[in-house]
């Protein structure tokens, strides 16, 4: 049975902005000796936003639902992202938006964990 968040929690998450937790992604990576550029690389790989587009959605505080809905080219290789994040197996999350958010969380965790970029980007 796939796990998912309660409806009110899911709605709250949908309305969160990328800007509200992007600094936490960067701080997590930097604490582990990695860079903002690496965080940006995995987010742009996942979503198809270019660097300017990513800056724009952060600066204008776009919510996560809109961020993913307007993603220029969500990467089809995202389906290769597996494992657990926040106690959920990303491949088993039924809500498409929540799954995309957890994919992004997982990629940032992999950066912070020191995984090689070609593995993170599912090219090797």
C-alpha cells in the first residue's frame, strides 16, 4: 500500500514556495561540502528550468504546484529515482505532485550525501 500525506498537509505543501525551502537545500549541501551549483544542477535536470528560470521562480516565490506544473521539461528519467525520503519510498507515492517534490528532495539528499553527479542524474 502506497503511503501519502493527509489532504490538509498535502494542500499546505502544494502552496509552499520553492523559495521557502531552497535555502535549506543549499545549506544542507554546503554543510556536507557541496555547492549551490550542484543543487541547482539537479533541480534544473529534474524540471527543465534553466538557471534564469530557476532564479525567477525563487525570486517571485512561485508555489510548488505552479513550479512543477510550469516546468519546461520534467525529466522522464525521474522515474529511475528510487529509495526513501522522509519515510516514504519515492517510487510508491501516488500523488504526482508529491512524488515530484520527493524526487527533488531525494536528489538534494544525494548531492549532500556525496553521490557522483552522473549517478544522481541517472546517466551512469
